[in-house]
C-alpha cells in the first residue's frame, strides 16, 4: 500500500523504530515492564499522527496547484542541476510543498533529468533549436498528463536571452512563474507570475521605456526594433543592421538591468504594446536586444508563434540571425 510505504519512509517512524528498539531494551534491562503499556500508547498515537500527516501530504500533491521547477541552460558552462537545486530550495521555503524534490520523485516519478534541459548543439542551427524546444514541450506535456492536479511551471532560463524568446513560445498558454539569476548574490529571485493574460494587456502610456525612431522610410516591409533593458546599448552601427531603413529604439528609463523589485509584467506589457502596434504596420519585425533572460521568456510567451518576428543574437560586435518565431508553429 502506498500510504504504508510512505509511513515506513517517514522520518518520525524511522526515529520511532529506533526509540522502540532502544527503549524496549532499556525497559527490559532495568525490569521496568510496567511502562510498556505507556510506551505502546505513545507509539500508537505517534503512528496515528504520522498516518494523517502522510494522507495530508498525498492529498496536497493530488489537489493543490503543483509547482514544477524547470531549468533551461543554453550556452552556459554552469550546470543546470546547480540552478535546479537553488530553485528547489526556494520553492521549499516559499510554498507549502516541503521536501518538494523528494516528494516529486515519490509521487510523480520526477527526477532531476526530467526537469533540466541543456542545449549542446550549434547555436545557429534552426532545426536543432526547434528540436530542443520540442523536447522541452514534450516533457512539459508528459508532466501535465501524469499529474491529476493543476501544474504551475517555475522556470529559470539562462545563457542566451535570444533563445529564451523561443522558450517563451514553447511555454505559451502555460501557467508560469519566471525566475532571474542575481549575479551579485549567485541566487535566484522571482521576476514575474504569468498565470493569466494580464502580461499581454495593452498600456496607454509608457512608464518604464522611452522609444524613438532612429530611421524611417516610405517602405513598410521590415522594421528593426532595438530593445535595451540591461546594461549595454544596442549597436545600430553594426554591419548587419545597416540594411534596415526603418528602426525604432525602445530603451528602458533606468540604468543597468531591471531591478528585482521592479514590476516586470509592466515592462513586458510596454514591450508588447509597441510590438503589437508595429506588427500591424510592417510585414516583418526584426528584433535586437540587450535584456535579461526572464524578460525574453515573457516576450516569447506574449507574441507566441503567429507573428513574422525575426530574432537576432549579438556576437563578436555584430548581430546574427537565429530564427523567426512563427517557424515554430509547425512544431507546437
């Protein structure tokens, strides 16, 4: 029986077994057999308490919204399992799911390899990138199908913000909590909760960003959108960007990257407002950026795989083409 197995593995029962063995020996050694009755009462009450605690935990893993940590590493030497342990620690402190890592293995057969994804392929091979995202998508569906209750994915993506956009497309329509790495403390913090469509809401005026037109022409084929939400400006003088005749620059009003206590959803809503407007005016949007990875996940979830949205990646002083987000609609 699963409940009996859980009881036998419960830390209190294991301590109780030791207590019974040592206590029984001592009572017999000192000829205090009259205390056996009380020992049996204590053991019985303890087992009843453990039984109801095990039932409570099992029920929680069947009806409560279950937090599932997901770690995606693209191009970083830092092992994904290191970040997974940080995420588990954070979730076990801030949610009712204590011993989450142990219990996910016990109740849902989920181990580290089911929750971590590391990209080892060619950084500019579209088919490999799409296959990597397919693997992630397949695993998320597998987790949801194996879980009777509602699932909330707690996601940390690191290494390359551009690829986080495609991860966001993969996560579209899921309930997601996005985390960002804090390099000063080598720790993670929650950036945003994306469990409804509020992160896609249009805003009336910009608060977090200012935007200006760098170039404009009569043609409406392609628009280059530059986004600065981190420490470095966009290099519009890069060789690969000289071909664009229409350029808009969306620049955060603060210096450096977005602070952990900021309203990250508001940042995403302002980005979406501009992109949503421009995608109706131009046939294609080309996107260059300097931003945190978690914001990339949010942007990907927001635009989905419907727009003709071309993502570039900065490398060695220039910007290289990765993929269009609408290419992924044939995979998901």
